[in-house]
C-alpha cells in the first residue's frame, strides 16, 4: 500500500478556494516554470485531480505548489493546479499562495514588502502589506495582457447570437458583454450561466484558437468572463468567470480582471493609471489598475495590476491512498 501525504494550508482569496501544498509536492524537471508545468501535466496530473476533484476537493478547487525559481531574479516559483487544469497563471491563487507562504515563513523576500515570483506565464512582481503575522493585501503586477481577437460571432442554441472578444491576462478569456438575450448576470442567474458557458466555450473554440506569441504552450480559450455593470457602491464592473466544467469563480478572478483591463484599454474605455474596482459574482472585490502600456510579440499590450487579500482557514493533511478507488478523484 502507498499513501501519498500532502500537507496543505487551505484558505480563500475573496471567497475562491486556495489550497497551498507545503509538503508532498513532486520534484519536477524543466529549466523554466513553463517547462515544469509541462512535466507536471505529463507525469503528475493525478495529484491535481486527487487534490482538486471530489472527494478531497470540489468544482471550484484551486491551489498550487512552491518551487525554487529557475531565474535568479525571482524569490519563488509557483505552479498552479485547479479543477480546469494546470494554469499558466492564476491571480486569486497567487494572492492566496503568497499570503499563506509569507505567513508561514516559506518565502524569504530579499526586499521587505516585495516578492518576485516566477509562474509558468512569466515573472510577476508582488507588493504586499504585512501587519505582524498577517498579510493584509497583495498587489500583483501581472504578465503583459492584451486583446487577442475582437468580434467573434457565435449562435448559441436556445439563446441567440452573441459577439464575443478574446483577451489574455495569464489565461485566454472569452469576454461577453451585455447584448441581445444577455441583459445582466442577475437576469441570467447562476444555473443558466453554468448551463450556457460550456456551450459558448465550445463555439468560441471552434471559431478561434489564440496562441501566446512568446510561449506556444499557452493556447486556447480556457475561461469565460461574463461582464456586467457594477452592482455595489464604488465598483466599476462586475463579472462571473466560468472555469472547469462547473465553476463560477467566487473571486473577481485575477487573470480575468487582467484580461478585462486589457480589453477595456484596447477599446478606449480605460486609460493608463486608471483603476477599475471589479466585483465578483458573490460581491467580493479586486482593485485593478492599468499600470503601463507595453507590447508582447509585436502586439500592443498593457501591464495590469490586481490587488486583493486572502485568509487561511486551516491546515489540512490530505492522503491519496493507492487502494482508494477514488484516489485520483472524480467529477459528476
Ligand atoms: O484568479 O486568475 C484567477 C483565476 C483563474 C481561475 C480561477 N481564478
């Protein structure tokens, strides 16, 4: 019998789960976090499904592992896992992982208040505010984000036509703004979002395959962002981000917010220096900002930043036992 033991700090960022594995992660091969992501997917995906799917996880489960970075400028390397796969970048995950790692002394930043992290999508800078043992907030200066395609027309059965844009913020997002049969998130409701989103994602995938110009392993629309007008006071926009097969992000989604900032900037609706307070489906918030203009592979892009906070909910020792018929998890 083999029992694989994973010691984790569990918690959440703005309501969405973060499971940071602090012991038990596999050794990975590769000379970058992107190459290690490929190695993890090829040899250890059972760890992701075992930790994220039922019975140890649930539809929204998300988390990651810490690794020594492969580049000397970084303090830490991060590998993300989620029900939808092994993401190039995860914003709510980064905020949670860095918060819990700092609180447990697992990252030793060279400059207090700053962490440089190498993630599969690139190198990101994080500013954090610590108050005693608690990390109060983390601001991610994210990878260059850009509008990849505008005006993709699809016809959604039992719903009607939609025109969607695709933007990159660490993952590729199909962004759906209110139009036609989509009047607002509240009119649509969670059950209908979960029913329509996989159908829409398939239609968008049939129409367009984005490929990152600098890292072709990052390709394809993985997530949907239903954009909406703000609901709460002081917010600038609201969203429901769909991922995996059945998840609506409980946080405003860090990479989704980055993609949305790039989308709004590219369409002349958000200037450099402007902030954008983004509300999640449950009303939690991230503060986004367009930090600078840049380019990626010759395309106009922005550097977005996203600020939020996370809280640990407990330590969790999780066993994956080879004799368990559900060792690698299941989805219904
Ligand atoms: O915060 O970037 C994010 C994210 C991706 C998927 C779920 N959350």
